[in-house]
């Protein structure tokens, strides 16, 4: 790793720390640095500012870092696996499967066995179940076909099928439930309470660890399956490991935060533009850190009093689309997927 890339990773880590602190300070109720430090390190307090920091802003900031990092890693894994710059976490239909799970739960309401659960927990279970069901279907298709291009087509078709079923459920569902589903689909980092943070953090950390473990096979896959196989890389097993890691990350994050747009698709391109290399030993950590920083930045924009009520997906798309267009339009080698 060159000195430039080392400096880049350190800079991204510092940016995450600064944005994380700003996330604790900024909001409808502005708080000072002293108030935040006292809430974090001054012991248990029952006053309003302390509860705002510990119960609202801290979990929201941690969720943003985990979601941004996980989705960014998913995007890079998919772009490398399919050697397609437009691939992202939704390319296998995982996000669509998660959305279908929530739509079935909220609009059709057949799962009365979950009626005793809080609505937020039932939504998480439905979303994760839908994503994992699609992942199992994709894994079975991979075992049958064993071809990356065919698998990409299957994923896209599964996504369209899930979207069609969701449209039918939206037409037939009650108006009150439809409103709740639409709000969930806008995405949010603020829906994870402290007691449930471990259920988000553990799968995301495990998925990121698996992605980092796959760095060397990912470099080999850049030049094609045949070349990777000639180097001794078990291509089929590596492809399944990549899909399992992507499914774990995308399914968990979508379950807790809703379908978050832009981050998975655009962040790997931004990271390539920053580090100017396709070596995953540098690119993957840079992508993970960039994803966390961008998620925090988007979360800060949503929390600004002047923009109160703005959907998270609107912010991620408005910030992300111009960046992706500029990176791809520049035409430089480091801005393309190998």
C-alpha cells in the first residue's frame, strides 16, 4: 500500500469521526459539545439532552455508519463479481425480496402469528425473511447454472417479479397500511433503538469481515473466471461466498433501515476515484470507509431543521446521482470497473 493510499484511509477515518460527532450535535434541538460529552461519559442522566444523545442521536449515527459501510461493500462485491459498473446490492433481487416481505406483512397481513410483536420488530422479521428467501433461490439457481451472466439475469427477473407482486399488493391493500409501507420505503437511519442495535451490528460486522477475507479472490475475479481458476481460486465457491456475504449485509440493513438508494451503487465509484486503483486490498477498505462517511453526511442533511421531513432516499439520490454521473463521464481508467 502506497503512502498516498494510507493517507487516504486515515483521512476517511478522520472524516467519519468528525461527521459522527456532528451527528450528535446537529438536530431539531442543537446541543453543545459539553452537553454531548457529559451525556456520553458523565454517567446516567435522566435530563432531556442526555436522553436525546443516548437514545436518539447515538443509535442513529451508529446505524448510519453500519448501513453505509455495509451497502458500499455490497456494491463493490457485486460490481466485481459481475464485472458490471451498474451492479449494486439490488442486482440479485435481495432488496426487492426484502421489500416484498414487508409488503406481504403490512398490506396482505397473513402473518397473524407476528401480531403479538411490536410493528417495528415484525417489519424487521418480514424484510429479513424476504431477502433470505430470495438469496436461497439465487443460490439454487447458481448451483443449477453456474454462470455469472445467467445469474445476473435471474436476479434482475426476480427483482421485476417481486416489484410486480408489490404493485398488486399496493392496489389491494388498505390505505392506512399503504401509507406505512410507503414511509418504510423512504428509508431511515432512525428506526433502530439501542436495545436492538446488536442485531444490526453483528450481522453487518460479520458480512464486512467476510468481504475483507475475500480480497485476494476478488482481485483474481477482476480478470475473469478462467484466469481466477488458473490461479487456483475456487470460482464457484468464491461466487457463493460473495453472494452469502452480500445477502447477509443487504438483507440485514434493508430490514432495519428500509431500502436505501444510491449508497451501494455509487460509493464504490467514489472510492475508485479517490484511491485510483482496482486492488481490493486498498479499494475495499476505502469503499467501506467512504460508505460510512457518505451515510453520515446524508443523515446530517436529513436532520437539518430547514429540511425536516425530507426522505433519506431523496437525499441519497440527489447527492449521489451527480457524483456517479461525473465519475462515469470523466472516462478515466480509475473511474471504471475493471
